[in-house]
C-alpha cells in the first residue's frame, strides 16, 4: 500500500483496490453428483421415474424434504419461483379483476404473476430500512376489491410478518410470501414462507439453494394444497393426491411441473442450507462492520425480528455526506476500483414502468379493464421507493455467493468504499486531481 498509485483513485489512473475474484455460485459438490447419478440409475429400470406426472420419484421426495425442513404441513413443487407464485394466487382464490397489493420495489415477477392471473396490482411503498412492505404501507392500498397481498422478503430480509398477518386477518386477505430471495430466512422463530397463507420459493441459479431452475410452495392449508396441485400438476397426479374427486380442471392446465433433475440436485443441497446461510451472514456482517462510519454509504440494515440471509447486499448511498458527487460518478469510481457494485437493483420503481403507466400487459387495457374501479399509477404513489431508486440505491454482488471465508474480498470491497470516500473531491474536478 505504499506506491503512489494505490493512493490515487483507479478511475483517475491509480491501482484498483479489489483484486480477489468474486466467488462462483452455485457450488456443486460430489453429493449433488452422486444423488443425480443414483436417480438416473433408478430411472433405467423404472420408465415412470424420471417424470413428475405421476406424483412419485425425486420430485415427491423433494416435496417431503422441504416440507420437513421448513416445518410446513405441505409442499408443492413447480418449475420456477414464478410458477409457484402464480399457482399460489390461483390456489388462494385470486380471480381476474381482483386487486392484489404488491411492493413497488421488487423483482418484477412478484407482480407479473398477478397480471398473468388477470388481477390488478396495487403498489405499496416499502420500509426504508428493510426495503419490504409494511402493514401501514399495505393498508393505504386497501379497497373493497383487495383479495391478497404479495409480501416479498427482498434480498433475504424478512418483512415484519406479525403486523402484516394481523392486518391481513382483519380484512380477510390472503398473504402470499415471495421467499424467492429468502430461502432459510427466519421471522422470529419461524421460517419465512410458513407464516402467510402460502410461501413461494425459487431454486433458480442465484438463490440460496439451487436446482438449476425450479420452485416450490409451502402451505398449512389442505385446501390450498389441493387447489395448487389441481392447478399446476398433471391430471395423472391428481388421482394420487386429490382423492375424493376434488374438482380438477382436467387437462386445461399450465405445465408447471418440476424437473426431477432439479429436485434431485436441490434435495442434496438442502442439508447445507443452514451452514451456507450462516457463512453468508458472517461475511456480510463483516462488510457492514467495515463500512460503519464510512462517509457516503450506510450499511445494509438487519431488522430486530428477522434472520437476513443475504441474497444480495444492498447498502444505501448518502449523497449529503459527499456533497456534489452524483451516485453515477460514485458507482463508476467504485467499479474502477474493482468493487462488484452497481446502481441499484430495481432502477425504475415498478409502478412507474412503461407497462404499468400505460396500463398495458399482453393487450392494451388488460387486466385493468377487468377491475371494479380505475386503478392508475403515478409518481408520488410510493415516495420511499421512488427516492431510493432515484438517488440512493446501490447493490453489491455479494450474497448467495458469499459462502466460505470471504474476509479478504470483504476487506478489499470495504477499502474501495473508504478510498472513494476519502478522495471524493477529486471526482468532482477530475482535472484538478492530476496535480
Ligand atoms: C427469482 C425471483 C422470482 C422468480 O423466481 P424464478 O425461479 O426465477 O421464476 C420471484 N420473485 C423474486 C423476488 C425473485 O428474486
């Protein structure tokens, strides 16, 4: 650290601070390879084994394993997190024209599942610390047409479910937990996904455990489970799982069945979930500690009621502490230092995206024309989300991949933030810093 180049910002010709490569994710050990081999060997002599049509084989074993692991009475597997969300909406009885409260700050698939059902999203604001919906923000969106709420445990941080459930129960609303980024997160002493009416998970490539692609839902309601199976699985499976002639839509179904290979890989990862999440927490708390007091950045918060399992690390830019420096320039300087950062994850609040402002999804006016009242979206609807997206959102690509000991990388990333903070004036007048 004594050459003059290490003291000069990399953006202005100095040496970059971060040299340790980002860890790769997912990690596939011999366990996953062995499990998959075993399943393929069994499929050689059982022609029905490698399909999820019949309600047997690796997919059903996986459903039992996740239900056990999370302490949920029932699990239903799907081929993506999005398919689990759509299935959940159908299973709790959301119909075309109903309204569903959703966050304006999330991955858009938390909302496209609502649109796909012909239901109307009503966007609620987030809590500035946890970036999740609250009972208070949701309450502002309530109307006689409200049927359900999609609560997203964004970046792995649990929303405040105690107050959310009280609010939902008071108004007879179903609660769908989008846990796609929060597998293994806890709300007080319960796993997220077991608190609402249904919990939906993804095992896609960047999530806490991975099957390649896939998803599943958890519920304690037998009726929801029946409706979820009836809606998402092959009619052959209905014979096994829906005894008593539960009304099924025959073959008029989407193909949402999970691939057995995904089930098999992910089942082998499940026993490692707790250790991996522990390691993520250690690594990212170390980053928070190292960023404490650094001008211009506020570390990602952890709530007092939840176990945050860090799908992504999202601190907050504080422009007031680095006067005159734009977030774009700040992020540009960090990237030049080799820091794995980018300007926020959401960028444009969902209610202000073109499709929402123009009320056009798949066809003009759809699904808003099915509603009982005119739902429109405008700037100012969700001020916390809008301000975060416009000025302060930042994300660090360290989260699901932060397993093992990442202290070297964490130290370098923190050093990059400190270096940019110390030298921020040079970014205001690049010519001046050449000396
Ligand atoms: C990944 C993700 C989804 C969708 O999961 P897929 O398995 O990719 O379909 C939904 N919601 C959130 C918040 C996600 O991060």
